[in-house]
C-alpha cells in the first residue's frame, strides 16, 4: 500500500516514515521545507509533484503543527482518490476531524489518530494510540491501521473527537500547563534549580526532571497543545483552585486546606495504588544509585543520556549528584542525572563495537567426524571473545582435519592469557594443537 506523509521530514513524520517503510508500505514524504536530504537519508522519495502524489496514494497522513492542520487538510482533501484514507496525528481531534469531514468527498475515508508518544521511542510496544473513527467513513481503513499498530504491540483506544479533546484538556493541557508554570515560577523567583538538587528528596527530583523534560522540548508544540478548545475551562478551574488554596494559607486556615486536600483525595479514588506506583518509580531511582555505589572500584560504562557518548573506566567516587570514573590515569566527573549505567551485556556489546581488538590464529587437528563450526561456537563462548572465524580447513590428513581458527580477543584484555585459555579448551575437547 502506498502512503504519503505530509510533514514526513519533521521529527514525528520521520518516525512514521521509518515505521511504515519497515512494515512493507511504499512511503513518500513531503514537507514545506523541501528537505530532499532528509528523504534521501530515510530512503524514500520526496513528493516534488505533490498533487500527483496525493492522487495516487492509498493513504495520506497529516503530520504538521496543530495550527496548520486545518488549512493543510483543506488543501489536500479535495485531491484524494476514491477509496483512499485521510488521517491526521495531531493532539486535538475535533478541529481536524471536522475539517476532514468538510473537505473530503464522501468516497474518501477519514480517521483521526493521536499517538500518545514522542518520536524518540524505539517502537510501538506498550504505547497507546487513540483512534477517532467517523461512522460511515472509517469502515474499510480503520481495521487496517488498527491491526498494523496492534501487531506491533500498541494498545488502541477508540473514542469520539469530543471525548478525546476533553480528556486531553487534562491529560496534556492541565499537566503541561502546571509543569510549565512551575518552571516559569522558578525563573521569576530566580531560583537556583541546580543548587536545589543538593537538598532534593526523590519526589522533588522526579518532579523537577519532568519540568525540565517539558521545557527542553519544542515550545511551539506545547503552545499548540494548549489551543485545545476544551482547555480554557480547565485553566479557569485550575487557577480558581490555586487562588482558593493560596487564600487558605494566607488566612492560616489549616482546616480549610486539610478539607480541600481530603476532598481531592476522595475524588481521586485509589490513592493507595497511586502511592504504590510512585513508590516503584522512586525505588527504581534509588536502586540505580545503589548499583552505582556497589560498582565503586570496578570497571563500568556510563552512557551520557543526551550525547550518547559512553565513558569507560573504574568507578572511583559516587555522590548523590556526581560520579567520578578513572581511565588511563585521568579522572572524569559526570552528573548522575545525565548518565545511565550500562548493564553487563550492554557494556560487552559496546566494547565489541568500539575497542580495537587483537587477533590470534590457532591451528588444530580435530578428529574426523567433528564439526569445525560447532567447535568454533564453543570457543566463542569464552570470556573475552569478540568473534571466532574459520579461515582454513584441510581434510587430507590421516589423523583428522586441520582447521585454523582466527580468534578476535577483546582489546582491553591480555591477549596472551585469553589465547592460552583457547588452547586449553581445544586440547581439553580432544583437539591437537599444531
């Protein structure tokens, strides 16, 4: 099937371009910035003749900023072929769904969608995708899109455009508004966020990280999310509650504040379950720190979360804020908040990919009937092995088969010692060293 992604050169558009291409779709992209270079990197064509591409596509996906979505739909929809599907992926649904209804012909199907994730995730496993079908206009294509997403592990929620926007007014509108306002208040107070981490509790650290996460992203996207028509009433209620609680504190009215909090707890419902889930999150952070503490004196790999660079060395010191590692006599200090301790298997794989390794050739005579590839696989299981290749086989001997293995030994290990272990293993299983 052929899909055209309008905005396919943007971050989210690129994610879906890779996704659909990976699953066998014929993908073409278009973007107002005419980034042919991005299309080339993605390995898909750029729609230079956009109108022609629209008319020949089975599916057209709209992946543009919310404030442009309605106009883009108005431009694209009338040009679509009979039996095709027009779908959007914006975080509001009433406006784009109404626009698709208004500008498409009755022979074109429409489907509102909202993927509840950003373009940094590796795949759909465990992710939520909201689908907003329109009665009589989504029957053919919705099962196709739903099956594709579900097969990749996504959880699908089906709802109406109005319910979606009312939910998102709180799920996104209120939460983002609260986090951004906290960040803005810190700026207005000229509050030293970095220094405050020296006094932090686990709850404060998690909250500040979420504030920073939101502030680090595209502010235009978050401004557009606030344009949800259902958000205005949510903002009004939020600010009303904030004023009331502030007044209670100004009056020193402890009981009013307690009653307000109790009322919210009753409405919230199962606060014990929320406490348990948040404890799990907090304990995860604590266990990560404890793992760093226990790694002092051992070689570890620490990956910087943003640059992706991995620092390899002996862990010398760990504090709640920083970790110090030593490599070749030089100490490197890293912020714990910005690093991730690689697991053992990840560290081994990193070493395989990044260190300069040592090669040794080992020639042996193996008994007739023995399989060289099986012996090579056995050798490859030894600690310190990167790979084992067979570079020569001679089957003309009376006492067995001559085989030469090329063993590639991890670059940070003593190649001589590992070579000796290889010889011992081969001798132990009945091979004769040459």
